[in-house]
C-alpha cells in the first residue's frame, strides 16, 4: 500500500441562499458538497465522476482551499490544511496545484507564455526562473520559440499544455485536474492524457481527476469515486467498479456509456424524474427519488459507505 497523501473527512460546503436586493437575508442553503470522505495515495489517480452539478468541481476547490469548507477536515501529508494561516497555506500551495477545464479562460490574454508559466516562480521568489520556464516548455512538448507568444495564438490542446506547464512550475506533489480534456477534440484528448500519465510516472504526481466522460476515466484512473447530489455513493478500484458496480446510480452511469461494437447492446437502467435541487435535497438517501430499487428505509435513513468488496465501498441499503 502506498502512503496516503490527502485525507478528506466529512467535507461539506453549503452556500447560503439569499432573498431580497437591498437587504438580503438568508432563506436556505445549497448543499453543494454534503459529507464527502476519501483518501488519495502518493502517485495515485482518483477520478471523481458524476453528472453536472453533483459537486465534483466544488470538492476539487475545497481540497485546495480555494473555497473554505462549511465543515470537515483536510489533511495533506499529515498536516491539517484548515489550521494553516495565510502565510503557511501559501507555502503549502507549492505542493498543490490545479489544471482548469477551459484552457483559454484560465490563461491571461495579456501575458506571454513565458510570463504565464513563470508567474508561480515569480510569486514564490524561485531562482533561475528563465531556465525553469524553458525546462517546463520542453516537458509539455512546446517549442522554445513559443515563449514570446500569447494564448490566442494557440490551439486548445496547446493552451492546455501551457496550463499543465504552469501547474508543474513549483514541482507539486498533488494536482486537481478539473475536467482537463473535456473542452478538447477526441484526438487531442488522447495526447493530453498520455502527457499527464507520462508526467505522473516521471515525477510521482497524485491526481484528483474530475471528469464526466467514463471512457476517459477508465483509461486514466487507478480508483473511481462516484458522486451524486453532493455525496460519494461508491468508491472502488477502477477494474472492480467497471466490472462489478454495486450502487444503482453507478450501474446507470456505466450503462449510459456508448459501446463501440454495434453487436453489443447495453440494457439501460431506468431512472425516473430529474435530479433534485441541492437547495432542497431529499431526506434519507439522496438518490431514492430516482432509484429503481428504493424501499422505505431509503426515504428516511441516509446510507453510509460500507464495504461490499476489497477496497470497494458503496452507500446503498440494498446493493
């Protein structure tokens, strides 16, 4: 077993709902993340998957403290992240970086590639900044001649390579990858995923890989955590989860993936209705309003993650 790098326990983020313009008052809360537990080991890729609005991106920002949790604990390399003051957190952030979903909006259009990649080095007063920028461009497969160009001069895949170079600038141990290939063409996706895997193998990086494309996740992840309405409903090693999904929501997700062989037909799992609002989540199991096997306990008792196999946890009363 590899040592644990990141420990997340009871993580919640509730955004206040305000009513009124001149004198707004709090009338409720959006339960964006509602009690998330997971560990991430050294040099591991944990994929976080689920439908839009389930809390994946919010979770990624919470573990970096780009957002402050409502409650919960975060430990990175044994250190309590929530106990750090601004100066200590700034030093710790050398080890924690993020790659954003949209490479164009994540890059300052007024800065050159060299300035974008070198900005973390400047902020942290690192030595030999110009040499490090050249090294980073080589790492991500960009020619040195591109250093003086601006983001609008590049394709989507090249812009994402710039974002990856910036994330690597301070030699981090952990990177949140927030749907890093979802805005790219399929052929370019493969190049970026292969680059990220090569960099992980070379530098021992740990990834929290946020995605909704399960075919990409199958290629990239070591373990997979499935989120629904702010909660993790299943977490397992990749091979085990794809071969033996336990939670009915996971089974529905996997059955929705198109099969390349037209002779194979997936039998879809029927899900009734729409996803409930995170401002008014259902009592008990959040999934019971759409679940094909829901029973009375599901409507009143929230299931905890329990072992259904080796390193395989599922939050379902009846799976």
